[in-house]
C-alpha cells in the first residue's frame, strides 16, 4: 500500500512532513520490528521512550501513525483520533486472509506442549496451520523464525495469523498472563480458548495470585468470541469463576480430564476415554501424567475444530514433545535417563519429579531460579525438591542482574542437603558422574533456551547440547 492511500483507508485528521510517497506492507507498535516497509504505531496513552523513536528513525520506517503529533521528528506523521479503531481497520486491509479458526492456549504450565501437540495432529492430517509461541513462528511444522515474546504484539498477531493463500488456515498461539493483562490481544477474535492449569507464577509482575488468576480468565471474558469454544481442564479449582464468566457469554464448553475426555494408563498402555468409550492407543510416545494431561487438552481442542475423533486417534502415535519439554537422553552406559525440561515453577517441578518416580526410587534434580523474577517461588521449589528428589544440585539459571550466589542461597536455605555448584556446565557434569545404574536425572529450568543471561551478557548455553557433549566424551 502507498502512503498516499492511507487517508482513503483510515480517517486521517492531519498529515505532517509528507513529501515523498512510499510503499509499506505492515505496521507495528514495536520499534524493533520497524523497517523501510513497516509503519510505526505511536499511541500517546502509552509511555514510549525516546530510544524507541530513535530506533524507528534508524530503521528507516516510512511513516508514523499516531493520535498525537510528535514535535521535532522530521518523518511523515498521520494523525488519527481513535487509534485502536483505525489500526484494526488498517490491519484487516493489509492482512485480508485472516485465519479460518484462531485458537489461543493459556495456563501456568503446558502451553508450549499443548500448542505443539495440536500442530503435530494438524500436520499429520494435512490441515494448514500456523503456530506462534515460546519456541517461535512455525508454518505447517516448519520453523520460520524466533520471536521475542511468548505472545506477540497485536499487529504481529494479524501478520502471523494471516495467510498468502486462500486455503483455510488454523492459527494457534500461546496467550501469556503478561499479554492478557496488558491487553495485547485487544479485539483480535479468538474462536477457541483453552486453559491448561493455574498455579503461582509471575508474582513479581502481577503482585498477587488473585491478580494472576484474573489475567488468565481475561482470555475467556475479553477475547473469546460469543460463538466460540472454551476448553477447560476439569481439575482446575477455579471452575466456578470460569463458569460464571462463560455463562454470560453463552459460549460452548468442552472439559478434559473427566469422563468426557481422559487419558488413562494401565500397565504402560494408554487408553483414550471419550464419553465413557475406551480407545486403545497403539504406539503412543507420550506416557507421563504431565504429557497425558497436555495431550488431553490438545485432543479436546482438535475436537472443537470439528475434526473427527477417529482421525485424531489415528495420528496420536505421531505426536512427540517439543524441544526442551521432557526431552529424554538415554545414558546407555548406566542404563539411565537424563530429562531436559523447562520446569521453572513449583507446580511444574513437583509434577515432573512425581512423573519420574519409579516405585520407591526418586529422580535426582538439577535446577536454579531466574534473577529479577518472582522470588517467592524459590522457597517452594526448594521444599519440593527436598521432598520429592533424591540427589539435588543447585546451580545458576539466568541470574540476570541479581547476585547469583544470593539466588542460590535463597534456595539452599530451604534445601540444605542440596549440593551447590555455581557453574551450570560443571553442575551437569557432576550430576551425570554421580548417576547410578537405572537412575533418572532431571535437568530443569531452561528447557529449549540456548543461552544464559548474566547481567548485560548473554552466553550461549543449551542444556540438551551440554548433556550430549558430556556423554560423548
């Protein structure tokens, strides 16, 4: 679209510094994503630092759309009154091929796995799908690029969700509590909203657990369309709150984890129970309670997409875990297993430790806690490790701007029998060395991450790669 056509598409009150017609194909409110074909959206109601405007100029954006004229900025500026309305209208023109269905998944743990499982099912059945989340941007299972936020900005949702083809496309994304609280989704239509679970997390941002829960419920109250589907974990202790929200919207409910849709493991064989009818699942790769609960959610989402249960069941054996989620590395020399997982909340840590308890033998755990984040969970994670783990190794996660030794001390105060090894690589090396025959070691906290953040430094570090290197020595 040409800049000169802007006033034909949206209601522009006044134009400044417009002296050269240029072409653009996208808009963004994130200065990092500006370029010579992407306009920058400036909302006066949001505090935007000067450094971001400097970045916009540096990236040679063709123009700015704003609800306030910015002085001393010699760049074309198109001033509008209702910026949210005009931006929405412009986005629908720029991205005309919107998804056939949009599916958003929220929850404290399991979002990434559920989104991944849904995509795996859709790929196996040849349904066009786009995925956006922690692991990046994928189209029909092929990774396109990384993204800097679990849930991207409003304008990016339109960009990722739209398709160049007129074929029906299903758009699946993770909805984080930060994005929901910040109203990053705005009026982007959600046809299916799913929730995996809720436990304490991100209290550094939300301050209270009550606020955190409210942010999650916003996916259903503020963003799910009235004709949509709500996919709910029947194990949640906030069912009454959710029901009240959804009854007002007159949406359809689908529960998982109860008699409607439940995965049951009997003697290492998994059965899918749908409306009290059992289906034996042959060659299913997912076996732990964590995996099965997430798979229940994914199956329920696919049923809400109007895919027949016979088709879904046929391809479940092809579903595997995403990178950094319960990734298993066999240590053949000791007939042991090393599990790489992103577990970084008390609930996730407890679940994974219980999932890998074999009879009376507890797994060992290696973990740390991130700096500049919710400090309250350090005590809980330490107590959980102390109760449910065999050997415990406390090391650095992403200390960021906090003193790493203080973070480790916070944990060790409630887990005195743990061994402290500050260097993560050395800690992993020691934990592997101390593994005995048939034991399980869980390396937790970083999962898919390929780096460690220490103050202003980002160091390459990948738990999976490090473990493989150490085993091959």
